[in-house]
C-alpha cells in the first residue's frame, strides 16, 4: 500500500509509520492524519506487527503540529468532529505497543500524537511543546489531558499556558520522554526497545497496556479489579503455559498470542 504523506515498513514484528512532509516540518494535514489512521486500522489485525513506531522523515521534525494553512479554514463545528482526538485515541487504544521516536520538533498536534503513544524516545536536539495558545487555540488532540497525566498538572499547566518549547533534556527530566539519545543512535535505541517488547506474549502486552491505561483514570479499587480480571484471562492462555514451561526448561519462549 502506498501513501501520499507517510512511509510505512514492517520488519521483525516492528511496524514503522514515518510522517513524510519534511518541507513543512512534517505538519499534520488532513491527508496525513487520515493515512496514519488507516495504517493503524490495518495493522490492528496484522499479526506480523506487535510494536508500532511513529517517527518523522528527516532530522528536523517529528511533526510540527496541525497544518496551520488548513487550520486557518477550520470552523467552530470542525473542532467538535471526532477527527483530531480520534487519531490520538486510536493510537492510545491500539492493541499494539506504540513508540514515538521523536527525531526533532514535536509541537502541537505532533506532541499530542507522541503523548498518545505508550513510550517516547527523543534525539538530543528534539524540541517539544504545545504552542497552540500562541494561535489563541488550545491543544485539541488530547494534549490538555494527557500531558497532565504524564508530567503532572502543575508542569502541564505551565507548559500549555506559556506555550514554551522545551529541550529533550528537560523533557527527560520531567518524564515527558523516557530516553534521550544522540541522533545517530535513535534507530538502534528504538530497535533495542522494540525487540525486547516483541519477545513478550502478545496478549500479555495488550492487556498490560489496557489495564494501565484504563486503570489510570479509574479509582484504585476498580483498577485493581481490572488487573485481576486481565490476569485471570492470561492464566487461561497457551502463552502463559509456554512462558512458564520455557522458564523451567531454560529455553526461550515461543509465544503465539493464544
Ligand atoms: N503547518 C504548516 N506549515 C508549517 C508548519 C505547520 N505546523 N510548521 C512549519 N511549517 C512550514 C513553514 O510554513 C515553512 O514553509 P515555507 O518554507 O513555505 O515558508 C516550512 O514549514 C519550514 O518552516 P520554518 O521556516 O518555520 O522552519 P524552522 O526550522 O525555522 O522552524 C518550527 C521550525 C519551529 C517547527 C516552526 O516552523 C514552527 O514554529 N512551526 C509551527 C509550530 C506550531 O505552532 N505548531 C502548532 C500548530 S497548532 C496544532 O497543532 C493544533 C493541534 C490540533 C490537533 C492536530 C491533530 C493531531
């Protein structure tokens, strides 16, 4: 499948979506958003993909936010459509593990896509922020909610109200990204991380992610119940038998997602 604004690739259970509009710093126009959504939907049922990496083409930018030329035409009713929040939710709710490989600017909607991913790795020169208030709008793809959940409300309020764009080093310090690497090492770091993850049982990965995400917004009692139910499902799987047998037999497990 060929797309206009993104490049895709699957290798060793790692699917890569690369936003490919470097001439506009990988700004997210409607076609790009629709194409990313389309790939995510296709890969949802693709057993050969267990981890999805989202990144940007070139050294400069992961994604510099919504395409401001298109934003100019947006009317109040457009913000009420499911579109923008929908893609971030699709990423967050994907049964696959998602990694944002932040190769440069991750601003506005670009930052929001990264926030929806399970893990964020950035290059040393990355710059991250939600500068929407400079345009007199607010982050509209979940940024007002996810940033606070990831770095805490106090820091999130300051970042959003000032529109400050922070360095990768500060982003790592405050927990916005988990790792910062030199740009030449980004791909190795992503592959190291992804290859550890793809060795795990696919059902355990999906349920761990689901319990963490759904449990985070529930009260502790409900969240612990979710954990219990998910564990109970996993206790009935072939993969659980295989994982334990492999450990006891001192061999690598061969998980099948069953
Ligand atoms: N939209 C459209 N074009 C852009 C964007 C953008 N977001 N960002 C950069 N470009 C274009 C520039 O207009 C320029 O085009 P041209 O060559 O024709 O003049 C080209 O890319 C290169 O840009 P710069 O010359 O500015 O490049 P620099 O390297 O000097 O600066 C920056 C890069 C810092 C990224 C700068 O371009 C910038 O500040 N861009 C805008 C960042 C921004 O404000 N983003 C927030 C947008 S609002 C938003 O994202 C709302 C989210 C709503 C939900 C989205 C759905 C997920």
